[in-house]
């Protein structure tokens, strides 16, 4: 779910048969002028050898394969798709390929640690068309489209639907050992976090409090889960949340970062600043979290990357750009950072994938 990136660009997530195939893959997607070396800002001392890997369209939520040789991401590409589809590319920006069906909308893709499968969410079985945009007459809201979770081979073949419901099932990522998938769902009437086996069996609910819980990732050792959440604190906020949820909408103006054990116990609130904090990912040392936030913009429009200890101490700003920076992920060895940004765009509204050497 990348709605913050879209807003930042304009102003500021029962099995199918194993023989299900994607639409004809258009082959490598031609990109010009990438990868391109981009100068990091003088205050962005953690970012070395910054490179822009995509050029054009809206590209976001790029995540490394276990060996860091590939990235999987979602993108809206001019002339290819009017809403997000899933692509893979090498981590140097070459060999970009669509691996989703080309129908409906997709979100939140991730590689299995083994490298032999991917997971993502899609609406294509509900409609081949792009879902309608949310109703902004109620303020800034996200739509909870009827996503289903699928796994496939890295080329998009052998597509299988898992953990199926008629509700929102999305934001799926995978444990480091490949044994569990964590995801967000409205299957029980609220936005809660669940885990399941890679084949969709043994579904376990981890959170149980009114409000949004989502965007979850496992810690490097697989013992904890880091995620974003907003739990209404007043009767008025709860009523507004439930009213919007009944319309398959949520209002994400305030979100905080949390950490919990993989069974849902020992929940710790990491941030509490009244801002929209999202896209958390743990550093490979397991002691720090990188995330995106608008905490330093009084207008709440610009998002930057920050690093914080798991106990909420040691906050450090990583990026310093007038444009959106979000969806960060470290490579497994901690030497590289990939993220999405509006910086260096060639046309208004473009968001691209960037990679940098991480400087400790």
C-alpha cells in the first residue's frame, strides 16, 4: 500500500490451480538513462554511491532478494498499466520485467528467501480493470480494495492464490527462514495482522485491538515483527474509523511504529510523535529500525527516512530532501539500502527506486 508516495508526488495490500499463467510478459521494459548516479545531499552522510534505478512512472516498494542481486517492486508504467503491477529487476536496474498478470491492481511484493517464489497481492480475479480511486471528499483516505494474496515463481508463472477471502488481504512479507508469511486482513472485521504457512494454511491472528495494524516485516532473526499501527484513542476517533472501514476506507494521518514477538506478544510502541510514521524495516543488527515519517514537516507533506533504536531512543534523520523518501529496506548484510523517492524526477508525480551504499 503506497498511498503516501502518491500524495507526496502530487503535493508533497482457496488456491488457484498450479497451471495458472500470467498474461504474455512484454519482456524487458526499456529504460533510458539508468542506472544514474545521483548526488546525495550534504546532510545525507549515510548514503554513499547513490544511484537511481528507474526513470519514469511511479515506482515504489522495492525489496531485495535474499542475495541482494534482484529487487521486486510495484509500478505504474506509462503505456503499460494504469495502476500498479509487479516487476522484478537486477539490483543494478537492468532486466526490468513485469511478473504480475497485467490485470487489476497489485501491491506489496516480496521474494521468498529461497529465491524460487514471490508473493504479492492482486485484485485481478475480482476485475481486470483498475479499482476506483478513493473518495477524497472525506479527507485523505486509503482504499481497501479486495486484494487476494498470491505466490508465484519469480517469472510470474505457477500463480497460486493463498489464504483466500472476499476481504482485504495484502501487505504480505516472509520470514527469513521462509516458514511463515505475515499479512494484514479485514477477514475478522478489522485491520489486523496475521501469519500463515506459505501454502495459506495455519492462519494465526496476532493483533486484536480496534484500528489499523499493518505493513509488517520480520526481524532478521525471525523472532519479532515490526509494523505500523493506529489505534483510535477517543470515542470520536473510533466512530470515524469504523464508519470509514464500513466503506472500505481508512484515514492514515497518524501512524506509529511498533514491535512485537512473532506470536503477537510483548508489543512495544517505538514512536509516539503524532506524525505519520510508516514503512518500518529492521537493520540486520536487529537493534535499529529505519522508517519514513513526516514528523519534521509542519504541513505533513514531506516524508523523510529516519533510523531509531527498537526501544525508541537514538532517533536519527537519514535523508534530507524537499521530496518524498520512503519504503526503505536494507540488504541482508546491511551494506546497501534501497528506497523510493520523488527526488531527481523528470516530470511532476514521478517516483523512482534508488539504491545506496550504507555507511555505518
